[in-house]
């Protein structure tokens, strides 16, 4: 029984919603709250108190006996915003109760016991089909009980708090096994089934052959990633229908490519019909992997379908994640999710510091100092190739003067790549300055470390001639001090000395500063590597202390 205790009108209203949701599980305690809490403590297994935690702590203190015996207690604040698991988080079920209450009244569950607070990934959110004792094993993970992870090959899982031994198991397997009582099976998309079919082969024959073959080989149909065949069969109804009924894509290849694959059982029939000595085996093998089941014919007379099964290695996942300019609330929810999705994090040490608290315990962090860019890119790709879930981070947007290009230049198509855009410095600065980017604009990095100065200068000149608003990244460092004045001089050949220039240092960080000045008045000494410099075009104005680039004269006249 769950005892419900409230003191105020708002509390009573929320209490009544719980009472209505739990007609047989709850009992409302009226009267003075002290008496009510004391009575409920004795009579109920759980309490929900619509009272301040302080009040409840004082009332409970003399009653508490030990975590094995005490009921689980949840407190809900007057505004109904939080459901706090106060006592008996695990033994008394208060953590679970806080979540349940939260769901019912729209409050945020507040759980402070260690294993819960780390925000474990739900087994249903790992990105793989699953079966078995999901509730039992999730509970065990939450309670910090030993859960063993048995992965038959590396697939990109988030970090899980697993133990070397234990009564509970999470098993990543494509084998057709039954889950044990304390086991969850995760199904990696590891199997590729190559199929060949004669014209008019019935769906049932193709599908039956695929299913029988998998079953005989002890493989799970839930691990089938795709069916593969020759281009000529891309619209063969039996093959298309089988893929549809399995819920997997059909991948097709040109006959010449299939003909080039070395297979154990070539034959003359498909060579005559579609121009390759093997369809099923070759199509299954083309994406790489190990042939588990060589070509097999259906049992029909005449047999109109063939199939072969290949297991491909785990496919890693590389997320290239922009962290935004610095402020936590400019980190996108998607970036945050990718950071928690990764079991390996690669990045510059100062950026890792920016988000370390968001990572799941057990995340392997590979951080390095300034300059080790190529190495970071290579490391991230190598880890993904091993089958891991990797996040490669960069400040602002990871694709803007950052890690995405060196990483993707290294990456081949044997990994999945996910890009998460971030708020780049030019945008963060623009929002601080006003609306400097309201018309055509360009970003130019003044770092001549990797780009010859002649190239940079040519681009600055082109921007100057094209009357583009220009944002300079990497504008000036201790060793590189003449480039910014030179670039500004080129712009000054084409723009008035009074052209507005915005200088923003550490946008959205604790020591953010910004200044609005002009081309003539800008003092380069005030600019460093933490800064971006945005130079207006010939129409940019300072209006009420803000930098504004009009969207164009015609638009201003109302001609859209
Ligand atoms: N990927 C980053 C840019 C990396 S290049 C992005 O998208 O923002 C590094 C340069 O970016 C710095 O020299 C500076 O010019 C600029 N920069 C990055 N973060 C900044 C910030 N918070 N405030 C001002 N400039 C910043």
C-alpha cells in the first residue's frame, strides 16, 4: 500500500490524481501531517508526501530502522515540479516510485543514489533489437548488481557498467538462442543473406528458404541486416517481397561486380541467365565478412531460389560533435545525446573538460593537447573501425576549421558517421554584436600554418571586392601578428574607414567580452586567438550600439 499525505490545497490536488491512478494501491491519510506520516510509516510499504523534504526528514528521523525494513518515501514539492526519492531508493523502491509519480503528475523524478544518478542507458535505447528479461536486467543494472556483457563481436554500444561475473547477462549475439531468465539478448545487424531467384519465384519460396537456412545454421532472423542480390533481380517480386516481410532493405549489385567475387560454388546457370557465376554467395560476400552458409537451394521442385549467409564484422559509429562556443545551454540536445551514446571520446583536452560531467561513467577518454589534430582524427577513426561508438568533439561546429575534415579524410565506408552541428564562433559572435550577418558573408581563417599566406590574401581580396561581410577566425596569435592588419588594410581599400567592425572574445564563455569599433579605429593589439573579428560590408551600420547589416535595399523597400 502507498500512503499519500498532503498539507496544502495544491498538494491535495496532486495527491488526488495519484489516488485516482492507484485506486487499489494507495490510501489517503488526512489530518495533521505528523500523525499522518507516523501512521502511514507503520501501515504502508511506500509513502508519497506532498511536503517539504525538511519537514519529512524531521518527522521520519525518529522512526527510521534500517534500509531493509523502512518504507520507500518520495516527497513532491508544492509546485509539483519534482518527485524526490528521499528514503529507501532501492530496497523501499522509492526511486522507481519517484519515476512513477513523476510520470503521473508531470514532475521530474529526483534520484540521488549512485547507480541511478549516472543515468544508465535503457536497454531499449541501445540501438539493437532486443529480447528477453529486459525489466529484470535493467533493474539489476540500476541496483548496481553484477551484469555481464557478452559480446560475440564488437558493436557500438554505449558504456555499460558491467562486471566480469554475475547472475545477469546482456548478450550481443546473432545466434538463434533463447534468452535465459536473467538474460537480455541484443541482436546486432550482422547477417547478410544473399539470394538468387528464377523469374517468378514465389515470395513464400524465397522467404521460406531464408528462414529455414537461418534456422538450420542456428542464426537469428532478427540479426539479418539486409538481403543482397544482383541488379537484374531488383524488382523480382519474390525477392522484393521476402525483404519486405523480413523488414530489411534489399541491396543489389551489378553482375560484373558479383562475377569478380571469389566464391566456393560458382555455377553455369546464373552465368547464362544474368551474367555472373554466382548471385547468392557473391552478393552476400561483396560487402565483406565471413561466409557462414554456402549456397543452398530451396527444396521446391524445380528449385527457384538460392541463398547464402555471410556474417559481417561489427560496424563502428563515429559521431563528429560540435560543442558550441562554450556555454552549456548552447550545446545542443543532440550533441549531448551523442556524448552519452559514445563509449570512446576523442578530443582536445580543453574541450573534454567542457563536457566531462556529461559523459557516462566508463566512457574511455582519449584526450590530447593542441596540435595533435591528425593523430586525434586517426585515433577516432581507428577506434570506430574496431566497432566502437566514438564521439570526436570540437568547439563551435566540428566541421568549421576543426576535426571533421581530417577525420572523414581518414574514414572509409566501413564505419557509420554521424555529424552533429554546433553553433560556430561567427554565429555566436554575430548574436552578441547584433545582426552583422544579415546579408552575404564569409569566414576566413587568418592562420597560415596550413595555408600559404598568398592564398589567404587572395581570398580576403575577393571578399573585399565582392562586398561580403567577413568574419576572421584565428585572427592573431603571439607569433602571428601582421596578418590581421594586412587583411584589414585590404578591406579598407574597398570600404569606408567608418565601416563597423565587431570584436568578440570568448563568446558565451565566462569571460566573454565584445566591442564595436570601425575599420580605422580597430586596435589589433586587442585581438587574440580567443577572438573573432567581424567586418561589415558597405551597407553595415551601427544602430543603437548594435552592428546591423541590412538584408538588401530592395527588401527594405518592401519588394520581397
Ligand atoms: N570549430 C570552431 C572554430 C575553430 S578555429 C568553431 O566552429 O567555432 C579557432 C578559432 O575560432 C579561434 O581562434 C577563434 O577565432 C574562434 N573561436 C572559437 N570559439 C570562440 C569563442 N567562443 N569566441 C570567440 N572566438 C572563438
